[in-house]
C-alpha cells in the first residue's frame, strides 16, 4: 500500500514539477536543465515527508515534516548543504506558487455558489478579519524587531 | 497528504495540460504594478492564474471531475512550496533564531482580528455568528474547533464557515493586494509584514510574501524565510492560541459589547 502511495505521489510531484519548471523558464528565464537538480531535491524532500507522515503513528502533518526536512538538509551545519542551496535556488518560489493557484482556481469554482450567498456584511467582516491579523502581527513584529535592533 | 490517497489523478491529462497552459500564459504576462496614492498595488502571475482557473470552471473546458482532481494537486504543490521554504529557512536559521522573540510574540497579533472585526460585526447587527467569524482567520483547524464546541448548525458554526469560504475563494487575492500595498504605504518594515504574512494558510502566505518580494526584491530570502517560519509557527500554535486565548476573549468581548448596547436601548 505504501509503495502504491509513493508511486502516485511521485507521479503527481513530477507533473507539478514539470509545470513549475516551464513557468520558471518563461518568467524567470531559468532554463529547465539548470533547475532540474533543484526540483529533484524538492521532490525528494516532499516524498520523505509523506513517507514519514505515513509510517510514524502520531498526528503530525506531512507539510510540517517536509518543512523541517527542508530546513535540516540546508542548514549551514549539514554536510552538502551548499549544493542543496545552490541547486534549489534555481527554482523560484513564485514559479511554484502560480500552478498551485491555477489548480486552486479550478478547484474553488465549486465553492463559488456558496461564496455568492454570502451577504455584504460578511464580506466586510471577513476582510477585516484578514486585515486585523495582518496588521496586528506586523505591529508586534515591528516593535519587537526594533527593540532587538534587528531592523 | 492525509490518510486517504486517491489514485490515478496523474492520468487526468486534460487538467494538467490546462494548468500548464494557464501557467505559460500568466508567467508570460508577468508582474504588473501601479501606484495608488503613496502605496503600490502588485498584480502577480499567481493572481491571474487563480482568476483564470476560476473562470475556466464555468466553461465547458473544465468538468466537475477536473475540479475535484485539482484538490490533491494543491496539497502536493503546497508540499513542494514548503520544501522550497524549508531550504530557504535552513541557511538563514541563525537569523531566524535571532528573530525568535519577534516571531513568537507576533503570533499574538492574530488577536488583532478580534479587536478590529468584532466591534464592526456587532455594529452591523450580526449576532452570535460574529463569534465564529472573528475569533480567528477561520482556516481548517479553527473550523474544526468551532464545529466541535458549538455544533455544525449553530450560529457560531455558520459564522466560521462564512469566513472560511471567503478565505478559500478570495483570501490569496486579498492578502496579495493588501500586503504589497500596506508595505509600501506604511512606515513599518517589510520584514515585519513578512512575519505577519504567516497566518496559517499556505496560499495566503505565498500571495502576501510574494508581493512583498516583488516590492522589495533585495530582501527576498529574508522575507520568505520569516514568512515561512511564521506560517509554520501559526500552523503549530494557532489552534492553542484560539482555544486558550482568542475564543474566550471573543466570547467575553461579545458579552461586554452586546450587553452595553442592550442597556442603551433600554434607556
């Protein structure tokens, strides 16, 4: 069962990776051949995270494993981390984001009917919810970062 | 990915070909920016991609099957994105540790949503729905919390679902637009906004930090590292902040504010 899962994850990650590399090429002019090693590293990190999530019987999200493994393999103290950083720097973050939101747009079409039913009051309050957390966090971060002398 | 994996989604070539085409078109258009007063509005390819995807859903090009199959691809894309964020955080780990106090404390900034949105919700005449709406940014863990505590068909449950739907459909666009605008408009440092971008939603964090990067390209790695670290922190601590601080605070403020108004109407 795990093997079948790994196969499905790998195929989907490769498809997603190819689409991102094309976007990476079109907008950021990084030819796919120089970005492929970095993409392979990222795909392996994801697979490692999914597998850990699958075999470790605690409720810890796979995305958290993935981020932690990504940090671990690129820390200055990790042997070979320069290569990981060098290769993955050829894959632009925003080139990964564009296909995510393209798939998201196609998927949220199904929520559109619910969205249309929301009244104007909801739209006002929901906008303030997002604005409130964003400004609140930025203000606190600003104060603490200034007190620490980081900015 | 959660416990159940669906198989064979890679075979949906129609879906992947459409997304590839959308990516090529939107990345070829590139980023646009224009000034609104002293601030800058940034339009990034990912925002066009979201809107084109949504429009395509209503054309015969996308069938119900493609829309359903797109969902796991979002999860995988976010996984790749987090791997990328991980390898950006890694080399800047010493910086992140140095900024640890700010990162931890700004998590409490999420309470700003209560202070800003709850009074307006009550002023607009919204009843107990306001508690579900304003106690948090209403991502999946918070929807679960409210459903668990008040029940699915309760007013609080309807409130949290309304904000959840808004965030799902419009959150990334909204965060992308206000992040770039506020960071160029206000005197606050871009890195403070970078930390604020991590509100516990991958797509909103990406849209917000993406427009910060487009506005301040020389700070790119630091912005992404801080936003990513903050988002991880929000994912792991957010629910506890909600349970122990945000939700009790919202309840309390709701009682105080509606109580005072009731007294006034009696007078």
